[in-house]
């Protein structure tokens, strides 16, 4: 156990009573370490890309002013580029980043990838509005049907409402029973 864990646990040797403090602390440390590793790997790939771009620029300058005296520097720069590209591939294999093909195609077409994000969000908003409209229409239909049924069949509608209330109460009771612990305490969901 490192010093940050023993400080968090109050120096009690890791016995967090029921063990939940240790579990939560370890989860927090693991998720923070995972995020730091991902960011560090991403930064390494980014630095490798920048270095590769610099090597390509140097190679361009060497080729554009090429004469026989520049053959050895040209070969050294080509070899340096190959080594850096190999390094970039190795670093990229450690990163788990998935880019949608649509974004890659947009970049290939010279467009801003933010347009893809904007289009996806606008599409989600439009679908959400359509779904909300359908939901509202069904709610209005249900309300209208209940009003019509209540006018024509008041006894049956009352029976229906009573059975719905009883079923809802039973579901609520079952949900509370499932969240109760053997000692009578109630299980609380952790917030993430």
C-alpha cells in the first residue's frame, strides 16, 4: 500500500470496516491511473506525429535542393523518417482510440471534422423531436381514450384505475424489498 492510500484510509492498515472504503479508493486510483496512461500515450503519439512532420519538411527541403553532394544527408533523413514512422506505429498500437470513418473521409476531403459532430448532434436532436412528438401523440390518445371510456363505461374505468394503482403499489413494494439488506438497511446506488 502506498502512502496516499494509507493517508486516505486514515492509517488503519487498510481495514475499512466493511471493506467498501478500500474498494472505492482502489477503483478511484485505478481509473485515475488509466486515464493518465491514456493521456500519456496519446501525447507520445502526438509528439511522434509532430516529429514526423518535421522530418518530412526536412526531407522536402533536401529533395527540392538536391544535388550529388546531398545524397548521404538525403539517405539519413529517409532512414530517420522510416524509424520515426515505425515508432509512431508502435506507439499508436498502445492507444485505443476509435475514429469514425466518416470523420476520416471528411478530413481527406479537406473539411473540418467538427462538421461531423455538428451533423450527428443535429440528427440526434431531430430524431429526439420526432420521438417526443410520437410520445406526446400517444399520451394524448391514451388520455382521450380514457375520457371516452369513462363517459361510456364508468364502472369498468374505475376498476381499471384501481387495478393499475394496485399493480403500481406492488411494483414499488417489490423494488423496495429488493433494495433492502438483511439487517434492514436500504441499499443506496453509488453515483458515478
